């Protein structure tokens, strides 16, 4: 039986006396896109932050069978786990190129390998190549998301965690970003996708979880979740019989 790439069991994360995530369990197998949908404040971002080591947590967190609690953030990146945060967290005063190079810092790459990584990112995101000497804070919203993705890819991740990649983007750009996400999976990158756009998330993922008030309310194959009357009514804008 294949070992899950990411295994979460009975995870608890608190902010002081407030339990933001309570008893969450999920699994992501190699080569999968797994989506987590739910309303604002459900604990989706908290879940990713705990997996990345940015927040303390209790419960089981395993990456390829190894305990993540024993690893700090940099060690998790070294192992192949990378997060693209909701607000992208770019260095606005630096150029596109500088932001990308910083994404590879934890790997301490040789110059030839660094150039190869840059060429790979530029091939996937031609607009970043065109704007490589442009300041990050002058990019459009879609270009900033591409830069955030490209910077994450500079660490050569095996599991990429995406927090609301469609946030604030026009529908056409959302489609482009999610097409890129599917392409990454085809290239061997497993993906944990946190997304408020439930329809888009379920359309591009293999398996999905519904997180509500810090707990898993529903889970299953993405197509099955998209057909679930409760998911349709709450997250997809209507029931199965709606036109």
C-alpha cells in the first residue's frame, strides 16, 4: 500500500484559548491534487500554517511517513514541502528575478543549477521572464500570483500547498492559474489546495474536504462532493435541480 505523501490525524491548533482546528484528519497521496473548501474562518489557512510549521499543533503530521513535528520550517522546505501563502508575501521592492532567487535560498544551489531552475520557471511563466528586472510591487494581480508560484517552485517542491491562489483575480486569470496548477501535477508535484472558489477547487482536484468551524464536515472524491446537495446549496450556488 502506498504511503501518503501528507498524513494529518486528529490535528488541533489553538490561538490562546480559541481552538481554530479541532481533530482534523486528511491524507494526500503522491500525484494527487487535494482541495479543502469552506467558509471564511473555518481554519483552512491555519491548517496549512500548522503543516508548514508556522504554528504549533498537536496531533499527527507526517510527510512521506516521517514526523513533521521534528522539523523546523527550513527543514520542511528542504524535504520538499512548500507553501504559497494567501497574501503571496512577495518582496515588493525587489525585482522578479530577486524574488525567484530567494525562493531557492534554502537549497543553497550552485550557479548552474540555479540558472536551470530559473529557466524552468521562465518556461512555465513567460511573463515573468519578460518582467524579470521589474519590481514585484508593480506587477498585476495575476502576475504576482505567478511570481509567488514561481518562487515556490524554485525550491523544487514535491508537495506544494496553495492558500487561496484565486483570491482577488479576474475569472480568466483564475482559469489560467488553475490550469498551471493542473500542469504542475502532471509534472509530478502533489498539491494541497485551499480555496474559497469551491467550484474551481473541486473541478481541478481529485479528492476534497469540506472544513467548517475547524472540523471536517464532509470528504470524498471531488466529483462526488460537487454532486452532494449540501455542498451544492452551500458552496456552489444552488441545488442539483437549479438551472
